[in-house]
C-alpha cells in the first residue's frame, strides 16, 4: 500500500473515530443529564414563545441517527398564552425524532438530517376575531439600521416523516376548515441558491377541505396518495407544485398548484385534470351544496374534466372555481328524462359577472354544441346557459327535426297519436328551474308540422295530411297555417291561446283556444266524435308525486275550452246540405255550446242556437232554431221526414218558416234517442200543397169523389206543435185549400197513440173564391154538412180513418145545424 494512501486512511479513520467519540460523549452526556438538558432546551425555546413549550422526556438515539446526533422528544406540547380560552393546542406530539448532522455542528451550522413526527396533532386555530394560536411564535424584531449578518446560518431540513399525524387549519373568521389525517408522509429537501425543493410521497385521509364551512367540504373522507414535487423561490416568494399524478379516492388526477406568499396570507391557484372520470365520482368530490345538485343528473360513461381553483387563505367565501367538461356520445340522465347519444362541451364558473362575488348567485353553467336524442327525438342546443344556482334560470335556442310519430312516447298516447309527418322546431327559451326542470318557460320561435296523420283519441277523430305552424310569443301561443283533413272534410284554421304557458303549468283546465276556421266543405258525420264525452283519465304522477308532462297535456285537452268561429262553404250531414254556413261554438268540459249558426238551405235559411251536455253514450241537448222560407219538400227530405212514417217529403210542397224550442237526447252516432224530444214548434207554410196524402185520399173516395185530392194547395198555413216524447200534440188549426177546408187537432204518435180529429165540411171552397170579404168567407167556411173524422192507429202500423163518434158537441148554433145534417 502506498504511503500516501496509508496517511489518508489514517486521517479519515481518525476523523470518523473522533466523530464517533463525540457522538458517544454527547449521547452519554444526554443520557446521564436528561433532566438538565431537557430544562435547558425547554427554557431556551420558551424564550421565543408567547406561550409554553413542554417536553415530557428526552432520549438519545445513537445508532438510529448515526453518524448524526439524534434525540427523541416525547410528549411535546406547544400552547399559546390564550390556550385556556380556546383550548386548541398548537402541537401535541407523542414522539418527535430529530437527527442533526454532527459534522455540520462542528462547522457551526445546523443541518437536520431528518425529523419524524408520530402520533401527533397539529392544530392551527384562528378565532372569530382573527386571533391565531400561531401567535405563540414571537416575531423577530427587524432593525433596518443593522446590517445583515451574512455569516449566520439557518437550520436546513433534509428529510422528514409524518406518521399518524392529524393536521388541522381551523379559521373561524374566514369560515375555513382543513383537516388531514396523515397516515404516512415521507419527504426530502434540497436547498439550491434560489430557495428550496421538496420531494415527498403522501398517504393522507381528507377529513375536511372546506373553503366555506357553511357549505361543507370538498373531497370529504377521500384518501390522497401520490408524489409531490414542490419548489420555493425565495425572491418571488412563490411555491410551485409541479403537475403530477395524485390519487383521490378511486380516481387519479393530475394536480398542480401555486402559492404566492408575497402578500400576507397565501393566494393559491390549484389546477386539477382528469381525462376519464365518472360523473358520480366527480360530483362526490365537491362540496355538499354542489354535490346535491349534480346528483340529480348522471352520465353513464367517463368524461374529461378540468378544474381551476383560485383564492386566498385569508378572508371568507369560496375560491374562484372554473370547471370544464367534455362529453362525447354519452347517456345523460336528467330530472326531465334520459338523453341518448349526448355530446357537449360544458363550463362552470362561480364568477359570471366580475365584481358580484364568488357565490351561487353569481354562478353560471354554459353548455356549447349540446346535442342528443330525447326518446329518439334528435335535438341541438347551440349554446345553453344556466345562471344563478340559488334561483337558476336557463336560456338557450332549441332546434330539432324529426318524424312526428316520435312524439308519441313523449306526449303519451292518451290524447294525440301521430302516424306520419315531420316536425321542425326552433325555439328560444328562458325559464326558471325548479329541481332542475324547466318551469313556466318564456318561449319564442316556431314549431312546424307537415304532412302529418294524427288521431285525437278522446273524440276518436282522425286527420290526414295535416299541417300545423305554432308560434310562441311571450306567454301566448299562435297557431297558423293549419290544415286538417278527415275523410272528405277539409278545414283551414288559425288559432290563439292567450297566457298559454302560465296556464299550461298552473291551471291547464283554464286554457281557452280561439279558432278561426274556414272550410270548402265539412261532413258533420265525420265529426260525430265530438258527441262522445271526453275521456278523463286520472292525472299521472311520478314517483316524487309531481304531475308529469303526459298528465299536463291530457288535462289541457280534457278540461280546456275551445272557442270555434266557423265559415264553411258547404255542410253535409246524411241527406242534409247547407251552404254559406257560419257558426260560433264553445267546446267545454263535456259540453258544446252552439251560437249564431246561420246556413242557407233548400232555398231559405236556418238559424240555430243551443247546448249539448255530454253524458257517456247519450247526450242531452237544448235547441232554439228559426227556419225562414225553405223548400218544404227538400227540408223534410234532408231531415229524413223527422221520423214521421205516414207523412213524407213527397207529400208536401211549399215554403216553410218555423221556430222551435226543444230539448232531447242524441246518441254518439248522431241519432235522436226515441221518445226524448220535448218542446214547442210553430210554423207557417206558404204556397203549400199536400200531394198524394193517403189519409185524405181515403176519405175523399166516398166524401169528395169529384175533387182532385192528389194535389191540395193552400196559400197560407199556420200551426203549433207541442212535442212530448213520441207524441206530437197538434194545437187546433185551420187548413184552407183549393179542394177542401178542415180543422185539425189532436195527437200524432211516432209509435202508438195517434188520435187526430179532423172536421171537414163538404162545402166546396171554390164556391167561396168570389167572396172578397175575409170575415164573410170565414163565416161560410164550415156551413153545410161537416164530416167529423178520427185518425187513429191501424193494426198494420198505418193511420186508420174512422168516424169521430165521441167528439164533444160544439155550442155554436151553426155548428149544431151542420151536425144534424150528417
């Protein structure tokens, strides 16, 4: 071995031996003078404290810290001078291990190899006045006139370890609470000229991470695991946490941060990124007030999110929060339903308007390029905003184009059912959100439906090739360019509902639709469904007890009212044909009110007003009608002879005017219920003729063999009928004709019970045509022989003519003379 190498080894060995001896001496000294050393350390440290530091015991640990000088402090406690008031101990450590570099001590510097703290509680407390127990550490007075001592050294920590340490920052003034349960933290420190660097691995349970204790904790009861690389620049007083992977619960995030210590309490910026996280996992990391809202939604597959937090550890209130999210071809569940194939870019910020605070009132959610399918209906919302989470309001523009049959699952098939056609929607909306569901939206825009086949199920009505244009203007709904076709009927409609949106959500039964309807032709038989009583289903309620969209729409259809103003060129009903028809109708809850009906028919006109009450399969009606100068034959033909069997449209000619006030019942097929009509009818027949009326002809065979009874004409005939079920009571009336005169009174029955008395003088009316004076003509009308005939029921169902033997005798002498000549 070379001599020089021997010398080096000897010197090195000597130094090591010297260090070992020194450590042994120090350790032995401490071991035999523990109380003295403990008192010295305690006394010295308490000089710089506004409070007390107590150490229960001290032990040297030679082998654990070799070649450094190491000791273990047990039961270390630090209390500030106001501890008795707030009872928060700054430090309470069962064991505090310190290892110091012995060689550095010899050079006059303190180089801490390692500090280990185990089974400890660190509690940084600030009360509501701003006083903190960190005031236990005295601030070192600064003398601006004294030059800086560059020869002095500071203690440098190389390694540290925390085991089972509870760390708390409880700021009652700022309403902040940070509590961590450090299960295992290992770190090392480097000290470049610019400051220091720290590299650590942690395993820490978050018990509270509350920027505002009134709203709760972020990441509560989540385990944090992973490495951190931290750098401090002494010139800028900036702590930078390099972005790194950190496990939070079951998810891994990339987290970076900055802490600015230049101005009092640190300002911070924290950046959090996760490219693949489930919605529920992300929601459960946030404060309860946010989590509660987010849990009303769900996104099936993982999404990409970023979160930036900017704030200060001083003062109250939340930090600035800025979150982004990207959703691609996902399934989103909302309180209003499920959205498939959903994609959007989302942004959340609690600073919508600068200067209005960082809070829920000033928060906003922005959704860009939001598109998806709701119950197979595709839609797009270019930009949607939801601002003010305390009283949230949603705005946006909704667009969609789809086959209208896809509406059936959305609106339910209790009122409307579409089988063909397309729909185009473009609606701008603004609406408050209640439980994140649109409530009473203000809409503007249009809904256009083209070439649609639709059935209105409550009335069993079917329309084809239907076109509808809906326009929302504020709370009102305008319905334009509507074309309805059912069978041979076509109608063009314009409608309006005032205050539609308010009523739809609060009182759909109060909705009133006003229609202006024009039609080239209507076949009433195709609308007999309106005679059916509307089906009234019980409101459909969700599990939460709220009435759903189906129920709202059904209630609007079932209980709402419709006011119809019709102008129809031609109206058909069975044999009935009318032209130039006008009418005002009100369709209400199981009733139809008819007003101002005017039509041209059979060369004359008809006016009508009334009401129909719908009761199951039978409907009651009240009808007031006026008939002016209609062709009698055509009129009777159109109404199927009004149920008369022995008297048809072929037996009567002339021009009829009449008034009727009747009540009755009609079934759902539009047929009058037998024996249901009651009321009074008065009539006047001008230029009338009775043609081939068999009851008169049967009498004439033997009473008037030489008169033409096939065509009996009369210039003016008036009468009144009282209708009581199947009985028509004919009030006494005079019939004056070219062939004979007669007085008629009695009962005509549509079934059985006909009993009509006819008084027919044999005197030929032609003999009286030369008498100009009407009074004189009336006196001679019943002179001579008078036949008293009774028309009754025959066995074959036809009217039977016989002598009226039991008729009451008249008191007038002229009548008695006539009777004696029979």
